[in-house]
C-alpha cells in the first residue's frame, strides 16, 4: 500500500471509524480514533463554560454542520434560529459515508432536543418530548429509504457516567450497514418464540408482567413500563407498546403522544428516587431490510440507570449482577409517581 493510500485510509477512519470483527470472541468493534478528540464540557470544573460556546444553543447554528432535519413551526430558513428540535451530523462520528471498508459506512447524527440550554431531559414538557420522538421517527424513515439495509440505533446518553460529553440535552441516531450482534441474537430469539407460540415475544413478556403487576411501574392507554425480572442493572426499565407496532415510523401519532407522557413519568420517577441519576436510553427497532408486516416483533424503549459499575465477572463471564430487586425497584418508582 502506498503512502498516499495509507493517508487516505487514515483520513477515512478519522471521519467515521473502521468496523472490525474479533474471530476469537465473535465481537464486532468500531475503531474510531476521532471520538477521542471530542471536547468534554462535562469534564470542565465548575460546569458549563458559557452559552457562547454551546454549539447546540439557538443562535449558534454556525458551530454545527448544516442541519439534516428540523422542526421549525414559524417556517424559518434552515441553519438559523427559529427551530424547536434540530438534527445535525455528528462532528465526531463513529461511522460515516467515507469509511475504511463497506461495513464501516454509515451515518451518525445528533438530535438537539431543545433550542435553549437545558441539562435534564425531564425538564422538557410532553409537547417538546413528542417533537423529539418525531425527529427520531423522521430520521429513521429517511435512513431506511436511503440505506435499504442495516440498522438504525437511537440512543440517549444522559450525564457523564452514561457517556455524555455535552450538557445541552441531546440524543443520537447511529446507522450502520451491519446489524449489531446483540440485535441479531434478540431477533433470532423473537422469531423462534413466534414460530413456537404464534405470538410476539415482547407482547408475551408484557402480558405476564401486567398479569403479575409486581414489577409494573406505570401503565397508560397505549404503553406500559416495567422493571424486567432479569434486569441487568438497578432500576432498569422497559417501555413497551400495549398494541403491537413494529417500527416508530409506522406507529400512529396518538401512540407517540402517549409515549411522550409515559416516558417523562418514568424518568421523573427515576430522578425522584435517585437525584440527578445518569442513564442511557435506547430505542429497539427492526433492521431496515425487515418488512413492515412481521408478526413476531414490537419496538420498545430501554432505560438503563448508571447506578452500578461493571466488574470482572460481567466482562469475563458476560453475566450481570443486579444488586437491586426489580420488584423493589418497580415499587419505589410507583411510589414516586403516586406522590407527584
């Protein structure tokens, strides 16, 4: 390989990373040196260092790449003030359009969840959270149309323990040409369950939880939240639609309206029990290539509080130790909701 080719390869890795597969462990890893260059506002002593360097603040649009999507009710022009939710390419992407190999190609975007400075997602109202959900839905639909295959992962890192480096509330959409190994395994289990029982596994699990009610946190007309019996982390919570919807893109507006309210109730209860808790939020959906009429799957949301650290047993054995009973966790969250 020539020096020029090596430089070109190095440049493409910086823009997006390189997908590698470990033959010994079966793990897929994205090597992305550019991620180490991210500025970390949360590591700055004394907190935020001023609105003028908050790239996500309304009025600072020139500090980000051009927007790919925005909710602008006043019809304002792109890349200027007037937006309520704004989506831009991540300046430090894990994957990108110019990658080292085919499996490394992808997209990585940031969803800026409000135009003013806000640290906590729970400070937003349900109307604003609903707009954020609409941004997720719109970007997943656009990427599915563009890519045709692969996987779109929507996630939120809230707080430094969850991996956040910027205080301004935001989430991310990361699209890969490959389907992550954990997702593949979960989908295979769901298919097998449907073949044997004739119904989707997510619905069956939800029905069992609703029947026992011990680990149910809150229910609404369209959603239910519960702490799974085999939850890996303290106060881990799942939000599952009560009717089967396979993708956010095909989920009716009224169901997303309900989700905005239910999600806020869960997260506010979590913060009432554990003040200013850091957490990850992950949206689980189908790979792009799967048809819309599958009967064996429903999408759902996972909330993972970062209340316990992982140790050698988790890393070495691949098995988690949860020091808090999911039944006790659900009870505490229910009490927090009831007291509001």
